[in-house]
C-alpha cells in the first residue's frame, strides 16, 4: 500500500486511499440494501452463478410439482363423477333385483307381472341415460370407452398414472330386452334375476377399482404437497436473503461508512498543517 508524504500536497495519497475504501463500503452497503429490499440473496446472476442455476432448477421443479398436484385433484374429481354415476346405476339395479325377485313368485298375476315389466323397462332406460350423461369435459366415463387414460402425477415425464373404467354399466353389462329380463313367469324371472345379479357384481367391481384409485391418488396428493414444500425450502435456502444477518451487516457498513467519511474529511485537512511553516 502506498504511503503518502505529508510534505507533498499535489497528490493526497491518504485522501485517495480513504476515498477508495469509502467507495467499496458504499458498494457493499448498496448490495446489502438491495438484498433487504428484494428479500433475495442473489439479486443478479453475477452474485452467485452456480447458486442461481440450482435455484432456478428447484423453482422449475416446484412449479411442475404444483401443476401435478392440480392434475391429481382433477383426476380425483373425474373419478368422483364416475363413482357417482355408478352408485346411481347400482341403486337402480338393486331396485330391479327387488322387482325381479318379486316376479319370481307364483303369487303374482298377469297384471302385476306386466306392471313389473314396465317398471323394469323404465329403470333400464334410466341406466342408459346415466351412462350417456356421466361425462367429464365432454368425455363419457361409463360407456366402456374410457380406457388408456393417463394422469400426470409428477414433474418428470415418467411420473404418470394409467387408469381405465373398463366395466361398462350399459348394454355390455346389462342388456334389457324381451329376451333378457323376462318376468312373464316365475321361472323366467328367476333366470332374469341372475342377469341382474351379474350386473350388480360388475358395478361393484368398477366401484372398487375407482375407490382404490382415489385412495392411491390421495397418497400421491399428500406426497406431492410435501415435495412442493421441501423443494421450495431448498430453493429459499439458496436464493433468499437472511434478513436478520443482512440487517446486521447493513448497520455495520453504515457505521463504517460514517467513519470513512470522517476520515476522508480529515485526510483533506491534513495538508493544512504545512501552512504553519510559512508563518
């Protein structure tokens, strides 16, 4: 470090050195105040290029996980709609079984059997309506075509979940026609009862599949929530400023700034002592 000569006044070495130190302090104080203002430790890439890159990767992953979390919620909503439709079909089938069981007794007459047949036909038509109307975003869920569907449940391309509602709650499971649900005699009603029971079993299997899938998605939802929080915490550790530490550092720099300013003023006055030689 150069040492100034007290007897030379053309160049104030002490003043220049003090000014240089003051500029450095001002730069540090400015950076600290910017961190306090933004809450960020890295306010520009030059502050920590590697840390900035890592933090951006964490940010991208956290945002991807957040979208996947929403996807899981949407998938659960879709399955809830399908489950509601299947439960309604199941309720209708239980009613149909009651009527077919009633018709399986020889205590009924022709008029009673005709009334039961009419009610069964109406109930079967309502099952068809439920199958047609149970949709999500215009996609039918219960007509046997909801297969090969994929739910994105993570931030990576491989984080997906395949699902299908393969059990058709309509004609493929319960065909209602004059040859399928016949209650004209007790024997015919007994044969039709087996078809209704098969349809109920089919619906129960589909409901079980949906219920198990919703349970799995709930686990994924919880896992994603934890992953999002931890990823954001990791990003914060790199990118965000420690406000308490930065405030302490700012206070220290402000004191040093005041001292450096006082010393600069003193350095500017030091050459005045040479005037005593001319008195």
